[in-house]
C-alpha cells in the first residue's frame, strides 16, 4: 500500500476538469478559434465520470493500491492525449501538462510503473507530432501573439498545477508518516506498560515467600517468654511486624497486574476479557452489553499488544460517545472471528463518516484524531479487516474481522 490518498487524485482531477472546460470555452467563444467543441466536451465528460467512480471507490477505501493508482494516472495521460489530438497536437501550449501524471508516478509508484507511464507518454507525444487536428491560427507560418500568450499562460498554469499536485501528495505522505510514527510510539508504550505489569506481578510473587518467612519468625519471637518480658524488645518486634505488613500491602498492589495476565507470551486470553479490561479502564458510569453464543465455548487467542491497544481505542471511543450502553458482539466459527462494537449514541456524523480511518480526523477538538487511524493500521497490519459505519438505527458500529490463523487458533 502506498501513501497516495484517492481523495487527492479526485481533487486534482476536478481542478483539471474545470481548467479544461474553461480553456475550451474561452478558446472557442472568446478567441473564436475553431475546435471540435462537442468532441472535446465528450472527452472531458469521460473524466467527470471517472471522478464520480473514484469517489465511489473512496467511500470503500481511502488509500489505493499501486495498480489502481497506475490505472488512474494512465487514464489522465490518455485523456489529455485525446484532448491534445483534437486541439492542435503537440503545438498546443497546454501539452506540457502531460508531465504531471509522470511526476506523480515517479514520486510514489514503483520504478516499473513509472517507466511504463513514461514510455506511453513519449509514444503519445510522438504521435501527436504527426497526427492531430490543426488549429486555425492564420494562413502564414509564424508564431502569432495569441500563441505566445497561450504558451506563457500554459507555463504559469503548469507551474501552479504541478506545485499543487506535488504539495497535496507530499502533504498526505508526511501526514500519514507522522501518524504512523505516533502509532508505533503508542504501541511501544503499551508493550512497556504490559511488561512492567508482568514484571511487578512476578516480583511480588517471588518476594512473597521470604516475607512469609519473616512473619513466621516474628510470630515465634512473640511467643518466647524471655523476649516478651522485655517491653522494649516486644515494641521493636511489633514495629518490625507492622512494617512487614506494610510491605505485604505494597506487594499486593504490585501483584494486581492491570491486564490481569501473568504471562502474555505463554497464556491465551479471551477477546471478551480484553474488552472487559478496556471497558473497566475507560468506563464513565456506562454499561457493557456482551453478546455471544453461550452454547459454545469462546475460543482463546494468543495475547498481542496490537489487539489490546486497538480494542482499547475503539472501546474508549464507544464509551465517550455512548449515552448509557456500549454493546460488544462476538461471532466466531472455524474460520474467522468477528468483533462488533457499537453504542447507543448518535452515530458517526456525516461530515466525518467518509473520512474515518484517515489521520487527524476527530469529532471534537479534544483529541488528536489518531485513535481510529491507529486501530485501523494495527488491525490491518495483522491481516485483519475493520469497517466503520452507522447501523439502520443510526448508531455507530465498528466491525473487526480476523481469520483464525491470524489469532493462532
């Protein structure tokens, strides 16, 4: 997966479409240059249709594969090639815009795809040099002022166009890169927390034995008549016992591992337990409704910090935006496990629903807007799938699916 967001391709294509419409009408009606108007409009409308299709694809997935990105850039080159064929060929001052898709490919796509696009662009340029519908610019062979004006204009527009083109994609790349860095830092912190919790529990267990021995010795000393006759010695023994009691209380606190897991690498856990742990961690007087098949035993999975942290973010969001109840449904079979988390709130707002999964998207300004982005990346990097949508009753739903092989079942 590359860092090209389909939304940026759509924005750039809209800019190109409006620019093409303006140029065609300006040339035909204002400058009175005879060009195949209807044919050029049909070619531009094809680009409009592709953009609507791109918008449909974006609703399913914000990012696109290298092959899809290559296909969209190839269409842009071919569309511009047909327009140039209808409007003077290579002498059209806007022919330089054919460089834009190639520059994008060189910045984000593999070398082979860039080479293919470059070869196709070169072939189009060569063909346009010989085959085109000529512009009626006058009977004498010279460069009229209108052509010079068009060349200067096209160069200015090209500079602006490519600047916007490069900025949008570079910006999205930096944004995703920064968000992924935050994601890695967060999961690293999560691992450190769980390791410290496991270490403290192990230390408390190991120190418990010598501490019990100390209590036995102190109790035996209090039974010795020779010692109990001396009030100062009894006082010192009681002080030692009180301090030992204090040590026992401290160790008991340490032994309460916040994840309630003794050894996450050797033991298996249940998804419902992870959901309960995260719910208790973030709960604000809300209720948790667990839904699962009680006729069959819930399978256990190998504990992974990625799953723990991803579920934590999702459960925290559900608690934050719920009214009273957060629901977690677990569906499992021999091949897959599905986790569906929903709440009784007002659902995902329409203005962010299509953008969920992108970095820095938040319903309010309190957080960084990285929770869903981090969870989505953690789950997808493990090989799972996550969907975010509103139910028929307009309640927010997060649906996570794992193959059992991923969870080591």
